[in-house]
């Protein structure tokens, strides 16, 4: 019973803390790369969605982009320079950046960026055989 009361209290305090926080702009999902002035013809905007945490508030907004296989190495180089992500690596069933990079807009809002996706191609030289990988740009609305 004590554990249940402690759990309820923790959830209440977490929700109360979030209610007191003011979300950081942008508050609307969209093409974040375009909004940041970083739009590229080889990185095609696909969608944007609200990511929920354990509560009812959106935790983050995430824009998803696609990069065709022929452009993967070029976009990877851009992300390494722009956001300090590490080079793509093959893990299990696909490619991923082992870290996420950071971007800031002129108002100081922070965005997290990474690249990856499923692919059975295991050699970098075969990137053109991959239909596409995704670039993810995430904006957390609240500081953890």
C-alpha cells in the first residue's frame, strides 16, 4: 500500500511540475529544417508527430525526413559538420548515427538530430542500394 501511495505522489508531483513549466517554442509540428534555414533538396520532409511521455503532455515534436541511398554519404557528411554527429554505423539490421547532434534556432530553442533506418546493406560503398534512410529532428518541449 505504501508503494502505491508513493507512486501516486510521484506521478502527482511530476504532473504538477510540468503544469508549472512553460513549453519552449516551437509548439507546432512542422518542417524544422526549413524553419531553421537548413532545408536541402536531398533531405525530403515526410511528416511531423507529437511524441508523448508517460503523462498527457507532449514530450517532444519530431520531424521525419527521407534521404535516398545515392545521397546518404553526402547528407551524413553534412550532419557530421553541422551537428557533430558521428558517422553512420551498421548495427544488427540497419544504419544509425551512434549519437545525436544538436542544433539551435536564433531564439535558443534546441533541436536534436540523427539519422538511421533499416537496411540489409552492410557496406558503406553500397549505400546507393538502400532505398532510403531517415533523418530525425526532435524538439523537446520541456527541459528534463
